[in-house]
C-alpha cells in the first residue's frame, strides 16, 4: 500500500510539471514586449495628467496605474517626472506642426492659403484643449522645459517659413501689404485662436450668450476675416 502511494506521488510530479508548463505556455502570448507601444500609451495618459494638473500636481502613480505599467518602467523610459513632462511637450508640438505641413499652402493663392492656415489653427486649438492647457502650464513654468528642447524650436522653423513664403507671394502679387513680419502674423493667428480656447470657460461664464462661441462657425469666420484684413493691402 505504501509502495502504491509512493508510486502515485512520483507519477504525479511530472504530470504537475507538465500541466504547469502548459499553463505557462498558454499565458505567454497574452504578454507583450513592445516598448514603442508602451511608451505611446504612457505619453497619451501623461498628456491628460499634465494638462489637467500641471507639472507639480501630476502624479506618476496615477499614470502608471492608468497604463497598467509601473513607476519603475516610466522612469526607465523617461528618466524622471520632468523627463516625461518634456517628452509630452515635444510630442504635442510635433503633432501640431506635422499636420500643419500637410496643408499644402504653396499650392493655393496667397489669400486662400492664409485663410486655410487660420481656419486650420482655429480647428486644431478648438479640438485640442489639452494642448492649450499644456502650453498654459509651461508658461507658468516660464518656458523652463520648452527651452531645454531643441526639437520643439526646430519644429517651429518650417511653420514660420511657410507663412513667410505665402506672405511674400501675396506681396509680390499685390495682394498683401508690405512691412509685416511672418512671426508677427503667426503670433496674431495664435493669439486669437488660443484665447478662444484658453478662456472659453471664464468668457462663457461672464458672457453667457457667447458660451458656445469657442467652436462656432461664426467665431471661426470672424477670426479668419480679422487676420486676412490685417494682412491684405
């Protein structure tokens, strides 16, 4: 009897090992090892966290929990909370400038190109409040982290060059007045469309009948006309 029991125990060992191995093999495909995908997920969640709470209020614990990762992994990829914040800034600006490059402004007549640029900027700002909040938060930091990024500064060069080209074409065709700075034109477009989102809540509370103006077609057309009339000869 003892021999039989002993024999069963010995026989069960390889069976248990085999079952455990099979279980592990079955679970393995559910695990992923895709750093690029993991980093993209971290950036997406971190963008919302930093936009809502700023650099000081954002919590790495919350980002780790929402992305089903760990603080250790986030620090492995980005070095620190500040490093992640800078990566979020760079990715946000990159997305904005990348889409601007798809407008093909050189294919349009100068005034039509300017109108398209203003309308695009209005739409992008209206649809991306997180980007607006990130820029506002970075201004609270006095641009400390943006100044550390060479990539963001380089991203803005094509944007200004695009405005310079369409403006110069307009001057040469007698459509636009002379003496304007492309950076000033860019600043005017940004100021009007940025304020439209950054102050939508306070403006909407004060002027209740204009609460929905931030995304209205009328407001979009009004801002576009302001810029065009400012540049037009």
